[in-house]
C-alpha cells in the first residue's frame, strides 16, 4: 500500500515544490498509475508539461515580436 499511495503523493509534493520555485523541468517518477493516486500524479505531470509548452509558446511569440 505504501508504494501505491504514499510514494506517488510524495512525488507530487516534490513536483509542487519544484513548480513553486519556477522549475518546470521536474519529472514525476510514477511506477504504477492503476489507482486514483497514480492517476492524479499522472494528470499533474501532464499539466506541468502543458504549462511548460504554453510558456515556451509565449517566449517564442515574444521573440518574434521583437524581430
């Protein structure tokens, strides 16, 4: 039960800590996504990736406007 519940929650906490410091490169390490906790961790990881993509699009758009 520890691996299925506690470890994914700890990984999400690490990711939240990294995100709060502006780090969008942290990768959540999840072994098992077959339960609700794992699914939440996976969804959060996907959200970080999409957020990173949005920031990159903004940076690229800003650079194009400066040219």
